[in-house]
C-alpha cells in the first residue's frame, strides 16, 4: 500500500512542485491533500488522516510547531516530517520537541524525499546531514549543546532569520529572493530590519553574528 501524505507549506508553488514530483517518480506515495497555513492544515489533516505530514517550519500564522501541537493530541498516529529551507539548530530542535519524527531541508532530492517519507512512515527517524547532531546535543544535554533560545536571536522574525542565514552563506539578494520565493525589495527590507535589531552595520558583521549563533 502507498504512504498517504499531506503537504503543509505556505508557498503554493512549492507545494505544487512537490506534489508533481512525487506523483511522477513514485507509486509508493499518494498525496491526499495540502494546506498553506496552520488552520487549514489542522482541518485538512483531521479530515484526511494521512500517514505522513510533510511540514514546513515557518509559516505566517504560527508555523509547523503549532500544527504539531494541535494535531498530536487529537490524532497521535499521524507522523510528521519537517521539510524546510531552514537548517538552524533551534528550528530543528523545536520541531522535534513538538513531535516531528524527522527533519530534512528543501535541498533534498526527489528520490531522497521519497525514501525519507517511507522511512518515517515505518517508524524510523530521518534527518538531513549534520542536523541529527543538533538533536543529539540538545536531548543529551551535553556541553556545547545547541542553544534553544537566544534573547538577541528572538528579536528576529522567522523570515528575517531565513534571510540572514542565506546572506551569511554568501548569497546575493537576488539569490535569496529566488530561494525564499520573495522579491528583492522584500529581501532588502528584511536585511535593513536585521541590521537595525542587531545594531550591526554591514553583511560581514552579520555573517559573523550568525556564525556565532550556529545559524550558518
């Protein structure tokens, strides 16, 4: 039997692409529904009762952790696999603590995504390379554990963190806009806001600031 999957992401274009890819390359997965926000996702998951939910971490109305909180008590048998542009330690830890079974980034190939979905449906935990270490550090409470909360970082919105992360990796504004499905002007607005909140003056200082907080 195929694994019944529900997609949750606030970008309709991304959802359409994932659905098309999964429908084309495999018969192991059946996409039974999709949603672009928390409320819509909770209602859709409750209605379809999928085996696996592919869940974006950052959405305008609450994010993946909020979907998990609302669904886990109602339909505990549903398995969640986070699928996000973010590979920040705090995002990984927060969504796993909320109940997700794994976390993969949007750089994953179609075939790898199929394998990840099938594996979590069978009870395995699946992570993109290097992300598992964040979880092990946090839950083992070892020295050097990834921070879960940072007062300065908490000043930034999820989208500002996404922009900062890519900026620190050397992406140009146009590349950031393409990666996050936003305009170049919106990228500029986010960068200005981050500079103001962090009281830094240029992208080089921002890169160092982001690296210190393991955002890169």
